[in-house]
């Protein structure tokens, strides 16, 4: 898995722009949560399609970005959580045990 670290709010504009040509996943991860660690591990063990960009947010270090994601993409904050962004909008989000690469791929088409 080639995670792109999400560390600045300006990256959210870049994500919206790039999602017009290529779907983007944001994985919001709590480094203090075992469920989040399991979800991250499950994603990393799966084959990540090259047709999707994968961003990783450490929401403990970057809580302000996590809050901005919730506001910008009109989703309720959860942790762990994945958001699939296409054409600048969140078209799919899931949390906890519902996070799977198969579902991400299914919703990215």
C-alpha cells in the first residue's frame, strides 16, 4: 500500500481536484484504537488498485483536518473511517468492520 500522508488542509483541495480524473480514498486512522489498527491492516493486506489514490490521515495528530473533512464532504466523523471521493464529492463512506478493499473497488467504478 502506497499511503499518501494527509497532513495539511490544502491537500483537501488537491484531493477534490484530482478526484475528477482518479478516485481518491481517505483513510482516517486513530493510532490509539485497536479496531482502527485492524482496519488499516486489512486494507494493507489487500491488493490496492492503481486506479485509486490512497490518503492516510492520523486523526490524533491532525484532528483539525479530520474535522474539516467531515465538514467539506458532509459526513459524520467516525474512526476508523474511509471516504471515497469522486468528482470532488464523497460518494461512499464506511467505518469500523465495514471497511474493505472489495467495497472500495466496487464503489469506485
